[in-house]
């Protein structure tokens, strides 16, 4: 038996060597293909977390991903070398067996073998466990990249030369807008795949929106500011404040726009508790100066300013110094976490979903709040409020009963006060 095996090996040495070489080369090709997919598909966020935990292999992966052009170049070069070599050996082998027809046999068989065992199979596995495989192959890939870097640089120079001839220039580094779009895309993808709930998606999106939104997008308009005349006196002012849910109230003297300071309810309570006389001059001593901010300030900058000044309240003015509205720290935080409701609030007012799927909204409700509440995608660039969106699209001041179809929604005017649209029914078509 042993002599028979020895004789078979002796007579078929060339065949066995050829088959063995092809198997080894296909395995190496599979390793290159799987490594490429694993290293490019691995989550950089997870790799960063592993690096913080002092993982040496994660550190190797991180350094490889810092220069992806070298990594991909080395992998593609190595993969093509072994694939071409395997195909050449197989072609020579089949020509010896079948003559000229061996070329066709080698082409069909090697295409099938390389496609299944060197491409699809390893890449499918790598996609299922990218981080695990990336950590496993990192030391080997680091050595291969180091060895093949000179050849990769030469190839890149040749490619860059031909691209330059055809007028193709290398892309610039990712700017802020591109990075923002990539993050938003990942957030939406996680939500669509069920990994992230809607509330978390809205909060992360709200953080990104702060840089793109201005104060005028979320401020309380001057017509809706709760302000009191200092001439009312401490007792009446205290009564008015108790009937509302605000802790900071702007006070004015004479004209409603003539603001003189901000009254904190705690200061008023201290004054009443100390039995101070309820006179105007005593109230004025309790006021804190008003902080005015321009309406062109972004929400991100205003949030930072609130934190720096340790303040929660500011009045918004236009370029002429006229008061346009009021902005608070809570208004900005609500753009991130949604409506903040405490025991004195009644939730988001002015939005009433109906059993038939429509929503009755007050005209001043912002398009952004409506989108977040109903998970809709109405445009927010041209108008802040729902009423403003209708007027902007219709190019007229609608009358009661008129209806318009925009962006796949039907807007029906239910109530109107002078030129203000105060109640609207919105139905998704």
C-alpha cells in the first residue's frame, strides 16, 4: 500500500504540486478579499472604543485606516498577484492535459473557483463579523502594507499621472457639510433598520440642527411674550405670575416695548416674605439687566453663550434694535430633546390629532414641531410656522374654507383673525 502511494506521488508530482499551489493561492486570495471587506466595513467608532481600552490590535486597525489608500492599494496588488498566478498555473496545467482546449477549461473553472472561494465566501463572512476579522488580520496586513508600499506608491504615481492628463483632480478633504450629511445618513439608516428609536433619532438630529438654525426659528415672537407693567405693583404682579408657569418675567414701563429688566419669581417671593412695601421702586431694585442678542445668532452659538453667562433668558432684537422676540435656554434644549413638560405645563399646545389621521394645528405652530410630532417631512427652509408655509406657497393670504395641496399634504384654513391664519387642518394625502 505504501509503495503504491509512493509510486502515485512520484508519477504525479507535477500535478499534485500544481493543485497544491492553486489551493494555497486561492486561500491567500480569500484572505486578501476578506481582509479588505473587514477593514473597510469595520465600525470606526467601535475601533476607537477598543483603542481607548488599550487594545494593541485595535490600535493596528486604527493606524491602517488612517491611510486607506495605502491599505487598499496593497490589498488589491497582493490579491491580483495571487489570482493571476493561480490562473496562470491552472491554464498551464489544463493545457498539458487537454491541449489548446485547456485554456477554455481553465477559464471556466478558475472563474468559478475564484468567484466563490476567493471573493463571495470570504467577503460575506467578513461583512457578518467585520470587527472580529479586522482585529485578526491586522498584524498580517500591517506587514503586507509595509512590504508592498514601494510598489503601491509607484502604481499610485502612474495612476495620478493618467488622471491628471484627463483633467481629474483628487477630491478635497471632507468639509463640515459633507461630514454632517454622513452623520445624518447613518442616523437615518440606524432608525430604518430598527436599531435606533424615533426619539433618539430626533435628539441626535436636533443636536446637528443647532448649527443650521437661527434664534428666529425657535424664539417666542414679541406678540406672544408674557410681560407685565411694573406699575401694577408687587401684589398684582405676583398674582399674574401665579396664574402662569413662568419663573422669569420681563417688566416694562409705559409702552410694552419699553423693557426695564427681568423679574425672577424667587426674588419677588423673597421680597414679599421680607414684607417689603409693594411699591414700584422696590420692584425695580429686584430686576436684573436685560440681555439683548441679535436675531442672526445661530442656536449653537446662543447655547454656548447661555452656558458661558450662566443665564437662561434673553430678548432678541433685529438690526435696528427693535425687540423681535424672546429666547430661553429651555427653548434651545427642546429643539434637542423635544417638548419639556413639568407639573405646571400642559404639553405642546396648538396641535390636535384627529381620528381620521388629520391634525388640527394653530397657525403659529412651527413646521419643525409638526414634523417631529407626526414624523413628517414638510420643508422647513422657507417658513418657520405652518401659516407661513401656506402663505409662502400660495403667495396669497387665504380665506376661511380655502384648501391647498402642497408636498403631498392638504392644508385647509379653519379659522382666521385679520390677516393671521389661526387654525389649519393638515391631512397627509
